């Protein structure tokens, strides 16, 4: 299935769509108008247009233009150029970054398929200065490695992933420009790739994850050919870089629809390639009981996100994989290992098996360990020096973990009630994140360092 490159875009005038400038970020409007006033084309593009049309509040506002990155940089003193695969301009404001991208060209293979497609252009400023040499580079498997080739607005729209993300809002006349029949799919609640889904997913395997995320958060269905290609190419998800997959996993499960994302990932076959060891464990039973806590934990996370309560990455990952790590730690403790060593080894094993696929940063892993270790300490009420527990840097997250576990299993309610009451009545001074020290302990340590030894007698 080829992208509809020969069709003229559909122009939807301002009276026929609901997007008003009052709904757009003032900083994005400043960027759009400055580009327009300097003779450039300037569009709002991507997810922000989609969300505004659906009556949702966009998380960010992206701009596309025919100005090159260097030209954008000359217009905005607060501009930074970023990116290797495709150069982008980030316009920095006090509380917001507006991303500005130059219109991209179609890939060479797409140009070859479409005789009437407009030729890719390397935009050159009037003064003759050229931007970085544009290149389109793909791997042997067909994955796009670099795509720094400039093109036209229509080409740029057709280079996007899904039809509902190929809509543009023009600041020149406030119209919506539909290059890929995105409005039709938006009305029908369909996620559909632009062009052949197999080609698009090979170009960038992360698009498979994005298809699942959009379907979950928008309540849409994935179009049949797109879903078929997604299931067929699920093993290719591991070709994406491990740090990028970590960021995508956070977007997936902190979207407010994490439980639905989880179910769709399992149905698509992606979950088993993202988390192979954990997925295999989920398919087994422990003592005759299935492992169902992850779905319930994600429902709890969705409730937190929906009510505006923050869920940190360490807490999210501890809730998702805690049962898995704790079961392995229990086996090690039964074999005679101490609690701390057992949790450390179990968690290190999980992080080690995930590392080549999803790179969980070390600081996140350390915080996960603290959350899981604190569960053993929280079980002892009051235990020795309970005030010291309050001073631990991950105490709030460990308590949230316990709160979720109580909601999921119905166990530990007495322990949770005791610590919630104690933490309200015995607040401690704030500690430096990650140190777990009270001010008193820190002062004592400084005093010990300040002592001098008496000189030995002659």
C-alpha cells in the first residue's frame, strides 16, 4: 500500500473546525508568527493538532516550517539545534520548549515509487549558506539511521507515522491541511500508518509501540493491515536502541492508560520481546495461581495519573516488576541468603536481563532496590528507630508501593495504617534526595571528620 502522494490535500477552513488560537500555547504562537512574518511557511503539526481536534489538551506544541535549522536559529536567540538523525530547533522559554522541524523529504524509495511526487529539496538560504549536508541513511534491515533531507509540506506530512498525526494547522489563514485523509480516520477512531505498514515499521520499529500507545490513550482501534504488520514484525522492536525504548516504556505506562497498553502489547506480541524473562514468568503459575498483579498495579497507577498524583519511574517499575523480583528474592532467602543480599541479587538479575533491550538507568535501579528493601523494614512496626525510616529518600515511594499492594491483594492494611499515621505525626527534616541521611546524622559525621588526633608523645 503506497502513500496517497498524488492526491491534493484537503483544506478545512477556520469555520469548519474547532481549533482556536486561544487553545494554543502563547509561546507556540510567538514562534509561528515570527516565522510567518519573516516570509516562511509555519504550521502546527502532529499530535497537538490531533488532540485539539479531539478536544484534548496537548502535552506539547510542535512546529514545522520551510526554514532550515540555521535560519530558525538566526531568528531566535533562545534557540538550540539538536539531533543527529534529523536536525531540530528547540526554542527555549521559561516553562516550555517549542520544537521546530524543517519539512522533511520523502525517502528515496518512496520517491522512486511515485512518478509525480514532488522532488526533495535541500532548502538553501538566499545568502548561499548551506546547512549540514543532508543525508538519508538506512541500515541493511531498512531502519532509518539518518534522515536530514529537507522537502515540501506535503512530503513532510507523508513522512509521518500515522494518518491522524499528518494534520497541520496553518497560522496564515487558520485552516487545517489534511495531506493523508487523517480527518476521516480521526472521525472513525482508527490508527493507520501512512503508506505500507511493513515498510514504515521497518524504518522505525518504535512506531509499533506508538501505534499501541495512541490506540490506548485515544480509545481508537488499529487498522487491520497495520495490526497485521505489527504482529508480524514484533521481533524487530529489539532493533531500537535500549535508551530510547526505556523512554518509550515510560510514555506507555505513565500515559494514564497503562493497563490497556499492557493488554494491547500482550495481544500484539510486543510485550514478550520487550520483557522476555518477565513475560515467560507471567505465563507460568506460582503455587497454582496466575500472576495477575501487574494488571491490577497498572490500574492503580492509572488512577494516580488520572487524579494528578505523580508516579515516579522507580515506583512505576517497582510496581510492575516487584512481584517477579520478590519471588526470586524469596527463593534466595529460602536457600539461606540474607534479605538485603537476596533482593540485591534478584533485582540485579532482572536489570541484567533487561539491559540489552531496555536500558534502565543505574539511579532508577538503585531507587527500585530501596523501595523493595524498605518493604521488609515497613513490615516491622515499630521496629528499631522508625524515625530513621521516615528519613530515607525513597520512603514516600515505598509507602506508595505498600499502598498499592494493599489495594491489589488486601494484605498489609494494618501495617500501612500504622506507617501513614506515624509519618503524619512524626515528620522529619527534609533530606538530600538519594542520601537517606537526616540532618542530625550528617552533622555527626561532619563533626567526626573534624576531630584531630593528638600527636604521639616524643
